[in-house]
């Protein structure tokens, strides 16, 4: 099966490729010659993921999935949430985003947070949603060089290392994106 993953984020693309392995042929937006940014104007992860998948399906007629992920920090009333990638501005700087979260949590005793990913699949015109959640806490400072985004400051429950420190195979099993992707893979397997 051939599927387009509607993202320009190379970190997300690499992570999803590691999770899916050779289960299906994964095409990136670059592979299909799509260089535009797809707007994410909606207030929910579900709507933004669907917007991206629908856009590619409408334009190219290719089965497609897209995702939207939010870091939801309890002490920040769920921020950055849907604005996760551009929390510190439209330039989408991971370092600036991390700095802003750490600054806002500077005196916070409650550092509980969760990552939530929603995958939207458009398959032969039908739409499906899959959700994955990883709960944890925000560390006091960056730890680790791996991963991307907020991974250096996210410590998943039950682990002594941040997402940026964990080996990719461990992170991909317990992460929000990994959980949502496994649901999508199981759904596709049922169709085979």
C-alpha cells in the first residue's frame, strides 16, 4: 500500500518511518512535489490533522495521513496545545519554544504534562482519526541530544530519561506518536 505522510517535518517523517518499517510505501510531501505549507487554522488537533490530509487527498487523489501534536502542560492550562510548534512565534524555533515553556514554569511546583497526537487518515475518500497520549513531566533543564521539538525537556512517566535521551526504539514504543501510529497500522492491517 502506498501512503503519503503530509508533513514537511523531517523529524516526524524519520520517526514514523522507523515505526512503520516496511509495512507500506511511505511517501513524503517532497516525494509528491508538494512544497507549500498547509494552513493549520483550527482550534483542535483533530481539525488541523484532517485539514492537512484532506488537502493532499483533494489535490493529488492519493491516500494520505497527517498528524497534529500538542504538548499540554497542566500548570499552563493546557498550553502550548494546538500552538505547540509556534508557541514562541511563527518562526517555529524549537529552542525558543522550549525556553518559553521553561520560563513560564520557572516557579511552578506542578510540572505535569502530556503529549497528544492525532493522526487523520483519508483512505479512498473515507476519514479516520487515531489518538496517542504520552504523560510525563517537564524537566528543569534540557537533557539529551536526540529527538526533536520538546523532547529534551519531556520526561515520560516511569522513565529516568527524557525523550531526547531514550533510544529511538524505546521512545517509539511509548511516545504519543508511536501509540497513534500503531493504531493506524493495526487499522490498515485489518483491511489487507
